[in-house]
């Protein structure tokens, strides 16, 4: 039968090898810190804000207003939500760029 693998010894041997070489030890320390680091407070706060949602419904509006809004949206190259945020930003509302608000990218 071949030798058995002792999982508890593997980490001990790895630590011994790393401690013997200060450059490798430093790289490992940096990697461990990076792996244990927490997300930035901005990202965490933004995620919390994005999860807190409410239903926003304007209701029925005259067709000519809707048609003009649709025309502006298509000319802008944005979707309706992006364009709505764009209009709010123009009035001074503090809304992050749409790319940052996309939950798939956070």
C-alpha cells in the first residue's frame, strides 16, 4: 500500500516552507489579508440601499406625454429607468451612475 496522506501535516509543511522564504511569506500574508478583506463601505451601503425597494407607479398619463417620453428615451440610448434616473440627476438628486447600481456588477 502506498503512503497515506496526512492532511494535518500538509499545512504544517506549507507553513515551514513559507517561513523559510520571506518573500513567499510576504506574498502569502498579503493574499490572506486580501482574502479576508471586507467590501468597501460604499459598496456595502449601496447594496443595502439597492435592496430597499418600493413600487413606483405614476398611473395613467396622457398618450402624447408618454409618446414624447418614449421618443426621448429612444434618442438617449438608455432604457426607461436609466433615463428617469438621468432626469433626476439633472435636478440635483444624488444617484450613482447606472452601472454602479446594476446588482450583477456589485
